[in-house]
């Protein structure tokens, strides 16, 4: 069985992964799965092997993507370097957020900032001197107002009523 199906499984994995070593390793893993957990029905063994190979390949690719992102994030943290385009976008977004916050009524601004900083409704209510049960409504209205202002300053007019802000203040 190994001799007859190995080329088929290896070709599929190499096609999906584009790496010889990974394809060889995963091909062996496919046959280990066959040995340890064979399918109930052997009538379509080739299809079963290819399905297992595809699942292993997708898991491998997801793992590699997570590893790559984790390593990039760690490198950025260690060096303190971020791409220029990302820095410009962050700067522009921060400027828009500050402008929107400045245009909000003081109570709305304080509520949004406190909630974004992780404070509870009770803590926010104590600061702005309102009933704790009113904080949710105040925050919802403040978020909508903020989102409208943000989109206006950004030059977009595609606001959908009831949708939240995409700027990170929630």
C-alpha cells in the first residue's frame, strides 16, 4: 500500500506546500495515520489518504502563518521598527481620533475614554455622576456620534445606521 500510494500523496502535498522536506514529512505522517487510525471503509483508500494529506497540509500552512506572524511581531517589538506605511496610517488615524474626541460633548468623550481604558460601568457612572444603568445608553450614543464624526472627517459618507466605529474605540 505504501509503495503504491506514496507518489500520489507526496505529489499532492508538494503541490499544496511547495516544499520538498515538508511534503516528505507530512507524507510519512499520512501513512502513520493510516497505520494508527485506518478508515472504516477501505473502498476509497486513495481518496481517504488524499483527504488526510490535504488536512495535514492546511494545518501545516496555518501553523507556519502563525509562526511567521509571531516572529514578525517579536522582531518588531525587539527592534521597535514598524513599516513606514503603517506608521503613517497610525499617525493619520490617531489625528482623526483626537479630532473626533475634541468634537464630542465632554460627557461622551469621558465615557468613551474611560470604557476604552477598561473601566466598568459603575466606575464610569461615578465619574460622570449618572446612574449606572444609563452608562450603556450613553456609550452607545457616544460611539455612534464618534463613528459619524470619524467618517465625516475621513471623507466617507457610507455610514450604516446602527453600526459601530471601526477606529478602535469600543
